[in-house]
């Protein structure tokens, strides 16, 4: 359990952090790096509340060992907005009021960003399928699906690849 | 603040002076309310009310909700009563402030008092104007609330009734918003609780008296260790970081006395009737006993509702700072003032000495562990003399949360020769209370005796005209820890009423909606039922229609309820009616809810978007509860410890949802947080009946199949998600089912690796299996009791196997009904 020294990119900035090899990445992000976006929900990769993007792919930080992000590029909810302007997916979630308590929102936004990158024009069923491993107990599902559809429009307007 | 000026409106209440609304010299308006935002957007709705009275843009109003130091004690945020009850003095206070500003403004502008106009934070007269800020600057005025203060006429509303975006949403979308789980207090250390083996139980001699010993020396050298704190059965580790606290807690050797088995809840109906209860007579109109004998059509039915999890997505969290006996507790509680009383009992302090600061948490839908964890944090803060944060794990939250209670309803009723509903009796058993704070039970501060409560009486009286009624609630203590959950007892009671009405209509050979309308005297309710049926495309029928396409059967169902909350006879919140469509796979019994139309009458609508969001949430959550959810129990504790064994609603189950809000701007605003949930179960059951001719009287309509969830993902998927590397421990290729083998390997590993290994396996491979003894500490406890727990687990595994083999309830019932269905749908739909 000797401490590792890790270096990776977090929201565009180079980060050096120490962590023992079993340390879970979510703890590192929240407790040491001061981030609030990724949430602890289940710790078992079941709910998605802790989602982050690692090299552009969604990952569940609650089961991801910190050692795995060495040399990777990590983007969290905090890193999506650019120059004070909301990312189109965030903007779409606000427009469609796609949260009640909002505790699941981090996972929903991160998953939507990843989903839309892989499939810029998903149909409703593809959205349902793409988001199905994210849990929301408040039952905001309808608004979330509408937000993902709206985000696809906004991204298309903004032009491909303009955002993370 | 008062050097820049402050004008406020206060009220002297029995528990002291409270301010309802204030404006400072910078023009900032703040409203105060004792209720809290449970994720329902109440902060936005209350801001709208204040902004409306003061003619301010919504963004200029801030709300402080639920801080005990500065908000009134308005009781817990339950029963959807924030808008209906708690907002009333707030609105009057805002109107009074407006009155003051108008008067001051008129004086300043040399205008007649009734000639000025208020708009956008200024008082205007002809072409002169003065800002609120300028009027307040340098003033220090506190006005007593005038309960007679006239409020704005709803006809003049510009903000209330308009869709307003949630004020808290943009910062939530960027991760800037601080939930209770995100709070950091300077100098804070971290506690991790070690709970006793009797998870989810709250009565019996063993409560608070089961901890035999623990070995602090074994963990004192671990990194970050600060202390082990014990009081009765309360046990926790404190460390510098949360991560360290958890590791130490898992490594701490503890021995507990084995608790006695929990009541057998495998047959809920029997268990509920067998437990001690006290009948309380409610509505006794007419003479039921005589009248039932006069009925030509007569039915007796019982309906069973299962235990549910509230299932907050974020486990509960709190931070406490002792501050030399004037503690501050940061909390996600639903009921700050009630919590303060509990914490006073816990510490022996005067309630006034304790301050609760309320932050938003994950949605709770009722009473979860939010209050318990405040007790935990406060005990630790007192022991440590510095701020302590405690966050529960998913398993702790799931095991210990006071469950949404099971319920049994027995209905007897009949129709007289005239064709009218003539007699109706309902007996309801609701084993739940207000969920005494766990810290009080664990420390022995309060006795672990069974505590009944009176909350089974919600919506016990059917809304229909019946001359002879006999309504009885059987007040009873919880059998396992249980407290209110969305819809409280009204949801199961309505499941009974509205299924029974459907059954009677069928017996009488009448269309179910027409039958209801014929017995509905309240014109507003009748209007709601009529309009909902019409808008939703209700198809009249006098029996099940057995619409089939191949193996799929299709049905449509109706149910209506006015949610009556508060102790009998209670107060009405919004009324809601459902029309829903289901598809039933006649081979597997799988039910899919495809479409839901909800009509709702909530009087004046404050924020239509907020109301619709509540309806959508109620539909999704309650459909899931009705169709799929049930807490299973083991010998000692509830079974589920994670979402693997308690699957909740997912995107693929989203039906098409449509809403119709009935506009009644001249009627008082009614609570909408739960109303749309209340008719759900009956509407779905009635739709299944229409499709299949089968009556389901026991929820969930499809038993959960625990093994179906995440566990069945291919191994590669686990890798992708970054889970534990199976190769690392020589586990690659080991089938998931070999749980015992995994445990054996964990035992063989060097002791120092055990916690990590077990935890890793628990996370990656078999969450619900290993979480059962998911820590080294639990494993030791298990050895201590001679392997008893292992035996239990094995038995449980066998039972899980059984559950998996049990066909879905619908499938089962379908087989019973198969003959009649297959023989002739016509014959089966006959009416007597
Ligand atoms: S907290 Fe990571 S998936 Fe639930
Ligand atoms: S909005 Fe509360 S869990 Fe999704």
C-alpha cells in the first residue's frame, strides 16, 4: 500500500496527486481535489452518480482505482463549461428543467455528453438505452430524455467537435 | 446588517419570535420558512409567492429554509403541506412589506398613498420613482405580522402561475451547488459508523444492548486514526479522512451478541394481522352491519401492500460542531425543528442551544436516515471537540432507513337493489411510526419499546356517497423500522378503495368511470373525473375487454383520489385521476406500463412546470413501487443492501406521460408533492384486469428478481467500468455464483489484505452477497457467533434461488384464470 504519485489531466489542468494503490478515484476527486460534481451514490457502479469522463469515455469513479487514471485525461461536471458558458448538454438540462433534487444530475449530464459524442443524433430508444444504467429516484426521466434530445440539437447548432 | 438598513415582518410564536420576510438596504429580499426543499422545487415556488406580493423579479428574492436559528417551526415537511399551510404567513408578511414600501415610497415622492405603483423593485408615481433599497437604507424597522393583511388578488398575478425555472438548477448543472454531502467545514474530521447486526429494527430488548466488545488496539496504528467512540450500541471510528475512517471501521474487530430473528414477514397479510394493534373507529356513518345484509351484490376483498425503500440516490450525510455545548448541525433533514428536539434528548442540552442548518440533500420522499446521521455526527463532535462529518454507505442507508411500511386493507361492501353503493367497510393495518432517531435507540437514551403511531388513517374514507360506513384503522407499532413515504398510508388505502370500486362496477355491470361519477357528490371531484376520462380517451366498458394481439394483452385502467393527509379527518391536498394503459405478456406475466394520463386539480397553480415535474416523478416512482418493488427480509434484517437487490425505475420503463392541470386560480393552492402517486396502484391493477380479467390485490404485481441486475453484465463490462481487476487476486474466470469460494479465498489471504479483498469483491462481483458481511469486521463478528451468519447467508442464497424460480405473480394468476380467459372472453365478462 505504498503511496503512488499520480499525474493526470483534470479539467484541462495537469494534476499531481498522491494516493495509495487501492484508493478509489472518487475519493481522490472529492476529498483531496475538492470537486463536488461527481457524487457518491452507491460505490458499486450501479447508479452512475459518480460518473466522470476518462479520455472521453464515461467511467464510474466510485470503482475506478486512482492508479488507473495515470496519464489520462479526466473531465468532470466542473470541467464542461467553457469560459463561463454552459456546455450545450448542461444548457439543455437547465432549459428542460431536467432535475428534481439533482443528485443524479452529474451522472446524467456526463453520460449524455458521452452518448452524444458516440451518437450525435440518437433516437428516443437509443437515448433510453444509453442512459439506462443511470438511476434517478425522483423520476425525472421524461425531462432528462427531452434534455438529451435538446442537447443533440444544440450540439448540432454549435457544430461538431466544438466541445469536450 | 442593520447599519445598511433592514425592514422585516415578524411573528411571535409559542417557540419564540420569527421573521417571515425582510428587505435590507441593498434591496435584497429574504423569505424564511420552516419547511425545506426535498428536491421538489419548493424553494422556487416560495420565492415566486414572495416576489409576486412585492412585485420583484424572481431573482431578487432569496429563501432561507429550515434553519432552526432563523425560521419558524412549521413542523416537518410532510404531507405536501408547504404551499398549502406553511406559505400562508409568508405571503401575508410579503404583502405587509409591500404595504410598508408603498407608504414610504408615497411619502418620499409626495404622492397619495394609494396612487403609487410598485414595479421591479421601485415605487413609481407619475414620472418620479424611488427604489426599495433607497427606502430601506438606514432604517431599522421590525413589524409584527398582521394576520388580516390583504394579499394580492390572483387576477393580478404576474409571477405566480407562470412556469419558473428552478432557482437552484444552473448551479447544480455545473457542480457548484453544495449539497449536504458536499459541505466542508474548517477543521472537520470524519466519522464512520459501525452499525449493530440488527439492521433496520427499532424495538426489542436487544436494541442498544448488543455490543460485547471491540479491539481498539488492533486499529490504533492505522493511518489517520483518531478515535473509536462508543455509547451503548453506538460505535464509530473517527479519522482524518473519510477514506481512512471507513478502512479503520472495516478493520475494527467487534463482537456483537446475535440478535433474535425478526418477525416472519414472508406472509405479510398474516404477519400484519397477527401483530398487536389497536382498532380506532373513524367514519361510522349509518349502520354498516345492518346495511351490508341488505345488499344484493356484496364483496369482501383484501389488498396487500409491501415494504418499500425510499431509496434516496445519495446516502445520508451530516456535519456537526459541538462548540462547547452550543452545537451547530448541518443537515439534510426533512424536519429541522423535530430533529432539534431529538438532539436535545440525545445530549441533554436545551433545544434552544442547538442550531440546525439545513442544506439540500438527495431527494428523500419521506423519512430516510437524514436525521439519524445528525445524531451520529453530534455524538462524535462532542467526543472530539471539533467538527465531524459522517456519511453513510449505500448499504447502511439501505439497511437502516425506516422503510415505507407494508399495509393490509380489508374491504367489505355492497350495492343495494337500487344499484347504489349502500355499505362500505375498510379495515387498515399500517405498521409504521415517525421513525425515532436511531442515535437515541442505539445509545439507550430512549427505550426500545414498540411505538405505534396514528398515520394509517390517511384517505381511509372513500370519496364516494355511501350511506353506511364503517372505517377502522388498526394503529400498530412498526414490525421493522418504518416511517412515512410518499403517499403515506393513503396510497395503499386508495389501492383498496379504487380497486374495490372497479370490482363493484364490474359486478354491477356498469362502466367503472360512470359508476364512480354516479357516486361522486363533490362537483369539483366529479369535474376532474369527467374531464380526465374525456381527455385521456377513456373507453367505456362493463367488464374486462381481453384485447389481444398474439401473446400480448392490452388494457386500460382508471383510478381517482383526493389525497387526504393529516390525522383523521385530515385535510385535502390536490386531487388526481389516472387513466393508464398496460401491456401484459400472457406467457411471462410481464406487465409494461405504456401510457399514463394524469388529470390534477390543485386549485391555484404556483408554478405549472414544478407541478408537472411532481406529477412525472410521482408516476415514475409509484409505477415502479407498484409493479416491481418490495423489500425482502432475512431472518434478522432486511435483505437489500444495494440497487442490485432492490432495482428501482430505469429509463427503459418510462411510459408516455401526459398531464392535465385544471386551472382554478380563485381556489387556494393545494399541495402537489404526492397526489399523483395516490391513484397509481389501483389504476394499474384495473388496467391489468381489463387486459386479462385477473385481479391483482397484492403489490408488487411483478416480484423483483434480484439476480437480474448488474451482476449479469459480462465481465468485460466490469473492466470497462474500472472495477477491481479479477486477475489481481487470481479470480479470473470464477463464476459469480461461487460465492462461498470467494469468501474462502478472502479468508486465506493475509489478514492485512482481507478488508480490501472482501470489499473489492463486494464491489465488483457480488455486491449483495458480500455486502452481507462486507467487511473484515463483519467477518470476525460472524466467526464470533460460530458461523451462524454464514448459515443464514447460505439459506438466503437458496431463497434467492427460489425467488428467481417463482413465476411473476401475474403469470401465476393468469394460469388460474387461463381456463375462463381461453374459453370465452365474453363469458368471463358477464355481470351478475
Ligand atoms: S456511486 Fe458510482 S455508480 Fe453509484
Ligand atoms: S433528480 Fe433526484 S435522483 Fe434524479
